[in-house]
């Protein structure tokens, strides 16, 4: 039998050729899935792992940020308390009612009024508005 003789091709009917063609396509699809399936599973696992790490990092960063804000608020509160105590101590010290050079008094009051704890006092508002 020679290959040039096409008689061996006539053993299949058109339906047989269709079944053979579909079988070859099905085998190729199964092989493709077998070859690429593990790679896709690995990529999906890596993506899920990266998303979990990212979520964990965001949670950790949020906790750190809250800690920084709370710490800053606490320090500001401590500074304001110390400023108020210092101001009260100065105002009630012996000789606090003695005359002081007006320029020195204004400079001292402005320095005190620049503190957050004193800024809202009516006398400070008046002083800071007059000398921005």
C-alpha cells in the first residue's frame, strides 16, 4: 500500500471523520488544561497570598496610625496641662501684681498666648488679633 494511494482514507465515513476530528480537538484541550492547570492554580494561590498579606499590612498600618494619633493627643494634652499650671503659678506668685515694663509684659503674654492651651482665652484672642 502506497501513501499516495488515498484508499486508506476511505475507511472513514464523513461522520467518522467528524468524530475523529472532535476527538483530536478534545484530546488537545485536555492536554492543554493538564499542562496549564497547575500554573494557573499556582498563580491563583500566589494572588490570594498577596491579598492576605496586603490586608494584614493595612490592618497593622491602621493600628500604628491610631497609636500615633492617640500618642500625639496625649502629648498635646500633657503640654497644655503643664502650660495652664505654669500660667496659674506665675499669675499667683508673690509680686505678680507688681508693675512690669509694658513691652516685656506684652512679649511674655504673647509667648503664653501662642500656646494651644491659652490661645482660646479672651485676653489672648484680643492680644493675638492686635499683634498677629
